[in-house]
C-alpha cells in the first residue's frame, strides 16, 4: 500500500506539470488505476487529485477531457463525498455537458452525465444540490433535444441523470421550467428505440409527480395522448414502458385532482384502458398496484386496493412519504 500511495502521489504531482504530455500521461495512469483497482480511489482522492482533474475538464484537448471525465466517473463510484465537497467539481462537469454540441469531447460528455447519475444514485442529500445547478439540468435536457446528433449511450446517461435528479420532488418544477417535458415526449415519439423509450418514460413518470406537470403535459404536443398511445395494446410497447405510463398518469391525477382525472379519462377512453388492465394483470408488483389504483380512480374498478384521494395532498412535490420512492420502473 505504501508503494501504491507513493505512485499515486507522484502521478498527482504531475497533474500540475507545465508539460501537457506529462499531465496527459498521469491522467491516463490514474484513469486506469481508478478503473481497475477500487482500492486506489480513496488514495487518489486523499492525494489531492480531484481539483486538478476537475480543472482539466476545461481543457481544449479532447484527450485530456476524456481521461479527466472518465477518472471522475470512476472515483464517483466510491468517493462521492470528496467529489461533492470539492469546490468547482459540479461547475466543471456543467461546463463539459453544456458544450456537448460544440467544443466538448462526446466521450467526456457521456462520462460527465454518467458521473451525475453515479453521484446521485444512493445519496438523497446530493439531489437538491445538483438540482439547484440549473446549467447541469438545462444541459442534460438539451442532450435530449439534440437526440438526433447525440450518441445513444449519452442519451441514456442523460436520462439516468435526470431520473436521479427528479427523485427529489422539489427539483421537478425546475426541470419542467427548463423544458424537460417536451424534450422527453419528443424523444419518445421520434426516437422509437425500446431502451430509450423505456428510460424516457421512467423520467416522465417522475416529473409527473409535480403540480406544474399537468399544464406542461397539455402543452407538450398532446402528452396525455402519447401516454395513452403507449398503453394501447396495438402499439406493442414493452411492459416496462406501459408501467411507466401508468405511473405517470397516476401521478398526474394525484397532483391535479378531479380536473386532471377528467382529462386522463378522455385520453385513455380509446384503446388505453386495455393496456392499463394488462399492467394490472401482468405487470410487476408495483406496476400491478399502480394500475389497479389508476383504474379505480378513473372508472371505479376495484381490485382490493386502497382508494387514492384526488387532491394535491397526494402530490409528492410537497414532501410526502413517497419522496424517495421511485414512481417509475427504471
């Protein structure tokens, strides 16, 4: 271990070298170490590497950016607190993501988005911190808007990051204000790849748990209609997609009350009801429960579940006990 620490300290010292070649070489070695040997991650963090690595994200060199972003991603697996507590790390990640169309390396953008998801995957307290970084949220949404030119892996990592951000209820209104709803529905309608649609609808279901969601869904080129289409058995959507659509509709009703419930009834009247029943009868445990609740709210159909009051008190954006429970199937 002592020799390992000496090696790491030597590499970290090279990160401040005036020689770009020396810096790149050190980054490459730290990237490999942090990937291949998890025990080196705290050593790298304790040696003071994180500020140097974060600063490298501003580099005009794609090679440097890529190695720095990948190293931060590796460190984020176990060194979440050091990353979150180091000044400038989130700003550097935001810089990379925000320039995804112009100057940033595509590989660095993908790693940066994946890092956001990794940081938020298990620590609730970090979600409001990242959600307050509007540049990060906006840039992740912009990756979805540019889905034609964005690599599929980057889109999936952006969706995972947005999903993690949306797990904090108070972030959902910010996401809606920054245009996440039309971006998500455009992705669902125009992309068509099963995995992308499944991930996008998982985020839709989370965002739907907010009082601002109903209006945003109405404006998003027939958002309710898109969800209804996904539940139409003729579309052959995956069970995971149908469960997410059910969760989204149920969350909209919970937050919007009877007025939204009436809109949802109209939307599902032609073809979608069979899809909801399909989820009730053949979905996962959580999916079956949610589908039964939705059918009871919309049609009075009972399947032994507890009734869901149609009031904003059930809206998870106001700190209910559901705050840290995912409302969608990831």
